[in-house]
């Protein structure tokens, strides 16, 4: 298994490419990274340390770091739930705790399959998007800013119909 330093180096490389930044408070960052590393060793995947993982990959898919809720949390609150990822002006502001976006039913029944899935925050899923460059599919309220596979920009996604 990889070390914490190796895990962070990989995360940092991707974050730099996607123009994300990490919590500048070293003690907080170290605690979050330690939790991710422990979860990766415990479950085999780096689930968010601020959420309770089931230990079953299929049930926890939405909370593997970077989780499905990172981008909406960053946009609305300036940081993700665990405060690993932060916005440019995050360090200059006073912070209120941010609410959990993961629906309670996911904790009880696990993350739903693509055919029964709802969007983040419990709203009905409105769209599936496909990257026109590499074919990556995602079911979200809107496409990601960058494709996690080929790094194509948001504009390179199209709506995708299932069935």
C-alpha cells in the first residue's frame, strides 16, 4: 500500500491540474490526510474521513475522495465537508459548519445503482453526461468542470440517454 506522502502527492498532482487547492492549515490537512489514508487501508479506498463508510465499495461510491459533493460544497461554502479542498478566499473568512449533502438514505441503504440514482441533496437526478473525448459517464446535476479521466473541459460533455 502507498504511504500518506505518496497518496498526497497523487492527489496534489490532480488538484494542481484541475486548479483545486488544499486546506492551508497544516495540522488540519495532516489530520484529514491521515483519515483518508487509514480509510484506504481499512476499506481499500479513500472514503471521506468525515463520513461513516460502510466498507462496501458499491455503497460508498459517492464519498470516495474527491467525493461527489466536493464541487457543490466548494461553490456554495468555499470548502468541502471535510475541509480538504478549499476556495481561494477560504482562509480569509469566518466559517460556519456546512451541512451534509449526502442523503440520509444512502447511509441506510448505500449508494444507489445508476438506474435508481438521485442527485446530490436528494433531488431527482436530471441528467447523465458523457465526455465526448473519452466516453466517461457521470450522473450529476451538471457535468464536472474537468473530466477526471482525460481532463477535457466541461464544454466537452453532452447529455447521455440511458436505454
